[in-house]
């Protein structure tokens, strides 16, 4: 059975994500703090980790970077990570954290379900809603 860790200190975040994927036959493990993720990962060996961006005491990007460092040091296997983002600036930080996916709040259950399925298959999933807008070069605006 596949396992997914959901780490968020806000109960509503954990509830919305787990509700969207609970009928996929996945074991869901919920944790409240970013510092709890690494010990649970070592114990459970999950297939996917979903981190809220603003987990108290150790945010989602910091937790993702810690997990990546552990994997690069071969103390953990590589496990796909998704972040739950709040605003456009979070996209930049999520890219820096090298996560395999992200979801945008307020959550869309269909996107969460689709994203979790993609991530569990080894694909990436990026909700493009908050992607930065690319503007044309300045000289092409004149005319």
C-alpha cells in the first residue's frame, strides 16, 4: 500500500488534502510540524510527502531541503515532495526547494487528486495558477 505524509500545522489543510485522496487506497500519515517529518519518513518510508508552505517551526521549503540533503547523502531514498502554496512569491521558493510538485490554496480537490496520482507515478505536478507572468521585451511594446 502506498503511503503519503501530509505535514501541516493547520488542521483544515490536512483535512482538505486527505479528503481529496482518501479513496485512492493510500495510507495517509498526518503530522503537525516540519521537524516531525524526517523521523516519520525514516520510520514509514512513504511514497510521497506533501508539506504546507507555512508549517510552524520549520516551514515546507526548509523541510523539503532537509529531505533532499538526506537523500543526496544516501541516508534516505529519494521521495517526491509537493508543497502547498499561498501566494505567487511562494512559487519561486518552491522551485528553489526543488520539489516535484505544488498545490495552490484555496485547494481544488480535483487538482489535488490528479496531482497526487501523477506524483505517485513518478511524474511532476505544478498547479500553474500562480506562475509568474512573462511579459514581452520592453521594445516590443512600442510601436
